C-alpha cells in the first residue's frame, strides 16, 4: 500500500486476482493469462498524454503482460487541429478498434476531451458487454471544467467496476465535486513518466556572461501560447541586449509557421530555433535555458510534461495559472501569470523580474531539490499502480478436463 500525494492510499480492489493468489493446484492444470487493453492516443503525433500512455504500455509489457494497444490518434494529423477529414478518419479508426475489444476483461483508458468523449463512451458501452473492469486515467480538464452528460453516462455504466487515476489531488477533488464519484481513485503525477535526466549542477548565466536565455518548448501552436511567447521575445529584445531566446518544437500550422519566420527575421541570431527535440537533445535544450516560459491557453490542458522537464534542469518557470499548473509549481521558485488581455505584458514583466536574480545557483538548486521530492513520491505511486494493473490483468484459464481432475482431488469423485 502506498500513500498518495493527497493523503489517500493506493490499495487494490480486494476482489482482484493477484499473481500470488493463484492456487498451485489450479496452476498445475491450467494457465495464467495476463492481458490488458490500453486505449488512448499514442505517438505519433507526439504529445504529452500520448507519450505517457505509451510509457505505461511499455512498462506493462516489460512486466510480462500481454498489452493490446488501441491507438486513438489519427496518424498524419496535426495536434490541436480538427477538420472534416480528421473526424472521418477518427470515426474509421474507432470502428476498427471496436472489433479488437471482443472478450476484453480489463481496459486502461485515457478519456478524450470535448466531444471526443463520445468515442470513450462508445468503448465503455462495448466493454460492458464483456464484463470488463476499467482504469480511467484522466489527462485533461475539459470534462472537469465543463461537467457534461457524456461523462456522467460513462460513470454510470462503469460504476464500481472502475478505478480513476488523476494527475494531482486538486484534480481529484475537482472531479469529485463535479460528479460525486465514489469509486476507487489514485493520484499519479506526470513526474513519474518524465524521461529527461538530471544534467550537471548549473550556476546560471553569470557563470560566463550576462546573457539570460529564455526558452519555450512545445508543439508550436497558439493554443499552447506560441504567439504570446514570440510577442514577448520581441518586446524583451527591445528592452535589453542581454536576453537570448530558444524555441523547441515545430509549427502546428501555416499561421504558426508564418509567425515563426517573422520572429526569426526580427530576432536574427538572438533566436535559436532547435526544432523538434527528444531524448538527449531535449535534456540539452533545458540545460541551456535559464528561464522557461509556458503561457498555455489550451482548453484541455492538464499537467504539462515540459514543466516537470524544465524543473529537472533547475530552470525558473513562468506559466499561466491553468489546470494542474498552480499545484505543480506550489512551493517551487516560479511565477504564475493570468490568462487575460494583459498576458503578454504580464509575461514580459515577470521575465524581467526573474532575470534580476542575485543568486542563480541557489535558486536553481532549490528548484531541483523540490522536484526531486515530487518525483520520488510520484514514482512510488506509479510503481504501485503498475503492480495493481499487472495483478488485475492476470486471470486463470483452466482446461475443461482439468476441472474434473481438480474436483476429484478435492474429494468429489
């Protein structure tokens, strides 16, 4: 049993099968099958929720579970952009996925946001026919900020056959308030699946120059604050020559591409656009950034992976007070900005203030130490969840002829 970040305990349903519960007699006459169906978006396209779902599927496979992956992401699409072709492809993908649910007894699912929740409802209806159990991993605030009948129907159908997983205690409490859910609940933050490693200790820009590097990493879409970021970069460039700028990610569409090209013309060699970065390249990106900004306005925002990734490197973080972000930054040297008409001006003001730090080394180390505490607890909760999923996925398959043998050995012959 592990303690969650909100004080609850990650105890498994006592009615679930455990690997250690398998009777030796039954094991000798049958087989134990461990299988789980994972339903959710997986890369490509590459987004935070998709990455984390794939990590969980990989972890279950490493533990010997037969994982059936039902990818809900339309390949060849652009993140956060929807049109008629996208929805037709999504419907076709949904129908294909439905044919692979026959006989499914356990499903780990990431509920969609917005009207995409209708697809989640469709999967739940089909799975109930097979008596499946559910693990819902909530990775967006869409149905929390706007409670709706679709989610209420999902909860009614899954009822006590469901376990709900949230990204932090506040998200869990907000969901409870919206839907009055009484089923099992867990808390596992995205820090558990953070794949950016710790760099060497940093000392800040004063180590070799007075330059301050401001960074932003995401799929370059205006919903995620790309437009606000480059507007702020251009204003900062006119304020002081000490500011340098870094961008990670590729433009999501034509509008963002045009804005990026404009920023490159205006900022010249003061802007370092590194494109899409993964693995070691991502770690180097954050190691080169002093102040990380993330002025997201995404309606389905939840707990951005990039904020935890920036913490690893000890970057000072400035982000909008949306979804899980305030809880992520609680007790950590950082700044929050409100998503309002003055967002760009407030972002610039906070960056200038953060750049006046007297001791970059102390501030950076304080951020890294605070993050280390968060990730330790989160990985403990993550491991407990994985163990629960593995145990829940295992069910005994006993041959018909073997049952009679078992009965005779128990005195029924």
